[in-house]
């Protein structure tokens, strides 16, 4: 596996360099610098990426939209690392020798740890990039992906890199928003988001793409729900089947009109969570299908492709009712779509308060696709020049993306 080889090479290179050229103190300082630079990159890459998106979507370089997040992450990491290393070099001007044995062993240990972090960050950046789903490695089965059964690389390097930041962001150093809530299982999000890349499914949108109703957006599924073959919907132990209404915006249909179910996720938090929706730690739940009628659920796999045409829109938003198996002790708080659309979910209502079902049946494959769905890409200029972000999205992405 290429990813495993990359990890071995990076770790070996870092260990060799620290052993031959470094000192134990400088090696340790480099680890601290790398951690701090990683925190800066994870904390602000989305904000910087959306500055790139707002400037690139209507220029002659629309492909930059697809690369905005990985480029922003790399830029922030390199800049923070360079600044911190320069400061450290100014502070540690004299060589500090801790003895032959501690130096030799310590340098190698620090080099291995540094290599593990750097290789993990590198794999994470590659997972953000618009690459085929098998790169940098095949995390999910291509034929029948299961969000609960990801494959891992050697030493779980990328999981280590994203995991420690999620822990930091949801712990005592957390602010008003936590990375562990906005992006639970971040690597899984990235890889699942790219399942449809081979079918020219956009992994990101250049404008806000989804919304949910302000009040009646989530409710328990009806008890008499059947699948498309008339069979009862299977129960999942310890879970409730919850319906969540999600709207796809007409002015984003070029990039949002083609999507896999793996690109839509419901972020849930434990019922006893504090009032801060964006704080703490969340859990990703992926849809199992959508309602065709009030009593019929169309079951789907995560890599199944859904396509909306402009003719499906009777208004500025096309509503769809998706079904999710939510753990009994969890509540939905956010809906996320593709790589950069986030909206808040209002409190769960009872089945008796549920609004009428919005029926949806996929249209047969048409021979002549409309100009807005033929080739998803960031060059689309929305007809509606003013579409507001939700409060959550503004908090996450900043007002610059509110276009």
C-alpha cells in the first residue's frame, strides 16, 4: 500500500535526520512546533479556504475551489511552523548536550514521533484533495461502504493526527466551537465524501447548498413504514429511526444536485449535552434512504448516487426527507453536506407534530442533461446573488462566505 510506504519513509527520514543533525532538545522543540502548527492549521483552514472559494469561484481559475481546503491547510501549517521554528532557533542558540546515550536514544524517539505526526498530517491533506477514492488508500469498500468499518493505515498515522486535535478541541482548551462536533471522525467524512468522485460528483460547493426548516425539521419515523418492496423496515438495536428534512438550494444545483448519500451526514450529540451546540463532541450518522411517500422508505447504500434536475425544483429549495438510525441517547444538532455546508437542526418534534411528507421519486436517467447539472463544477454562477448562511455556518465559515 502506497500510504504505508509513505509513512515508513517519512518516519525513517525524520528519525535519521534527528539522529544525525539534531539534538535531543531541538528534536523535542520541533515536535512541540509541529503540534502547534497542526493546531493552527486545523483551527483555521476552513475560514481561509472559504476566502479562496469566494475569490476563485468567479475567476478564470475555478478549479481552485476544489483545492481550497488542502491548500489552506498546507499554507497555515507551513507558515505557523516556519514562524515557531524561527522563534525557537533564536531562543536556543547554544547546543545543549544531555549525554551520549540520552542524546542518541532521545533523538531517534523524537524523530519517530515527529515522522508519525507529519505522515499523518500529509495523509489528511491528501484525503481533503479531489482525488479518486482509492488515494491515498482505500479506507472504505468501494462496492458496499460501511461507515462503521473503516480500514486504517500503518500505525493509524492519519487517525492519530486528527484524533489528538479533536481531543484538544473538545477538552479544556475548547472554545465556543469544537472540531470534534463540527467534524466527528474527520477522516471518515473526507473519504466518504469522495465516494462519487469517479462519477464527477463535486466534493465541495462554492455557495451555501442546503438548509433545513426553522422548526419542524426532525421527527421519529412512522411505525408503519415499509421499504419499496413492501417489507417492514429492519430495526437497529439501541437506535431510533429519525426523519430529517433537508433542502437542496436551486442556485447550488450544479454542484449540489448530484450527490451520494455518504456526502450527507447528521451530527448528533448526547441528550445531556450543554446548551452550546458547537461545543463538546459529536457523532456522525449517515442516511439509510429517503421517503418516497408517507409510508414508504427507499433504502439506499452510501455510495448510491442521487441526482436532482432543475425541473425537480418548484421553488428555490427542493426538500427531501432522509432517514437516519440515531442512537437512543443522542439528539441531532447539525446537518452537513459535502465538504463545507453546515446548518443547525432545530429540536426534535414528536411524530404527531410531523409535517406532511414531501414525496420524492428519482427520475429515470435522461438523455440530455440540463446545463446546470451536466458537469458539476465550481464555475457555476448562482442566479440568486444573495443567499444567507445559517448562524452555525456563519460562525464556522465566517461572513465572507455569506454570498
